[in-house]
C-alpha cells in the first residue's frame, strides 16, 4: 500500500506538472505601455485600437500572409496554439509614470513581453525597467538614436531612428537642391519640441546641415505642451530661412501652422513626422496643410501596392469605421507586433531568454510586412532593424503624396509656395 501510494503521488505530480506547463503556454501576456490619458492620448487611442485588432488576428484566423503563417493558424502553433492577452498601461505621456507602470506590468500583472512606448523619453525609462527584470521589450516607433546605443540586451526596435528620419530629410533637401534649378536652399530653421525626441531631431539636423553645407539660421526648442508660440514664429520670420525643419506633436503642429499663416511665414516645412502626418492635423488645417512635407514610413499608395497593407487597412476599417484607415502608427505597430509574435512562435516558449534568442535570429522578408521595407533583421549589437526605410511626403489637395525617393515619387515637389489663402 505504501508503494502504491508513492506511485500514485508521483504520477499525480507528473500529471499536474504537465498540465500546468500546458496551461502556462495557453496564454501569452503582452503588456503595452502608451499615453492613454493626457496630451498624447490621441496617439494612445490609435495604438490601443491597432493592438486590439492585431491581437485578434493572432487569436482568431485572418486570411493574411505572415511569418510562420501565424495569422491563419488561430493561435501560436509553436506554443500549442497559445493565445495573446493584452494588458494595457497608461504612461500619461510622462517618463516617471511610465517607469512605475512598467514595474506594475512586470511585478503585478506578470506580463511575458512588453511593447511601447511612443515617446522616446518614456521608452527610455520603461525599457530600463524591462532590462532590469529581463523582459523582452519591442519598440515599433520611438526614434531616438540613444535608445539602441545603451547596450541593452532585452530592447529591440523595428522602426527607423532619427539618423534615418532626420538624416533622410536633410539628404532630401540636398538632392532637391542639386536636382532643381528653381530650388536654392542655403539656410534652414530648426524648430523642435523639448523632449528627448525633439532634442535628438535637432541634434541630427544640425550635424547633417553642417555636413551638407546648409547654415542653421535659427534653432528653437519649445515646450512640448506649448499653447502660445507667437514668439517662436516671429523668430523664424525674422531670420527668413529657405526651409523649416520641424519636430512637433499634433497639438503644437496645428498651433504653429496657424501662426505661420497669421504672420505670413511661407518657407516650406519639412517635418519629422508625428504631429504633421496624423489625420487630426489635416482635419484642423484643411487646405492650409497643403504643401507641408514630412518624413514618413507610410503613404496611402502603399495600400494599393502592398497586399498585406491592403488587408490590414480593410480590417481596421471594418472594425473601427471607414475613417480608421491604416496610417503610419498602425503600419509600424503591425510590423513590430508581428515581429514579436513570430519570435515567440519560433521560440516555442514563454521563457524570456528563448524569446530574446528568437528575436536575435529574426529575418522576416519584406513581402510579409505592411510597409515597403526590405524586411526585419536586427543588428547584433544595437538591436536596431537594419531594413527599415523612410520616404518624404507632401500634402497635395489635402492628400499625402510621396515625393521622395524619386523612384517612388507620385508627384513633383511644390517648393515655391503660393500665398496663404490660395493653397
């Protein structure tokens, strides 16, 4: 009887252990950390909506090509069709709040992986928390170059950094100068908000300007929650630059554009994305948005030329309405999310080290992305995706049109702008 009891206990322990192992693999807890409230809440809403749909794509089955066919498989087959549970944290757009929320996600909510956090300054603090706890952290959008030069082992970024973004802006201006006889750019104004993103944008713009022979007429750093920018706009007007390079969020981008019109500042604007490319900017400015340029990872033409983008765009509109089209945020989030899901699927485990190893081995071809990139492959030292790319768009008739690189251009750059009121 004693021997039978021992055998019974051992068998029961093995069954329970086996069941708990299966249950552990049943659900992957994905923590996402974004500004759900506060001045950046608009962006947080876009991210949350995108994540909800993309999680559903993994948990259910959609007819979309994907790495490892993870979208058609209804769960991650590498982990016995594990599903994804979304756990949302609100940074309020503040680095310190983001830090405490990241700790809560890991220690209280017990998330397996994290994605976030939109603003580079918040991504910096939240990723340090993940590093301390040894949790994989994938960033699809924050662009500060410093984020991937800190020697972090658990941080990965799929989107371009500021050297790609702002560097491409400056290269575009140089090529435009060389290509067009009606363009003569000698001086630029640099106008950026004052968080880490804006600081890095200004840093890259200054360095590239010096390399390419442009003079910086004025450099302005303004509070990112500014409601009055008349003094800054008048400083730009006094220097009369040939071009204005900006890095703004949507509220301040709108305020600046209105003040530029008020004071008849007509120098072409080339923005570092974000505030100048979201639908709210166009909605607020109407035809006054025409001829603003910006670096972009996204252009509407991609929907027609990219089968993945077309299907994701249709899924977003079906779920959230016809105005919720795939744009820059949704497309970059899709690439980052599917990259992380593919790594977890290949890892076949929730073990952080296994997921980290799978991320290091990532090599996704461009045909499986919702963006015209060559693919996703991480630099072994920095964990920066080496295949991301950048375009320049310009608003024509209130539509974003690709104007650079030249082989992708939908229309010619409008440089010598018509007066305000005739745009």
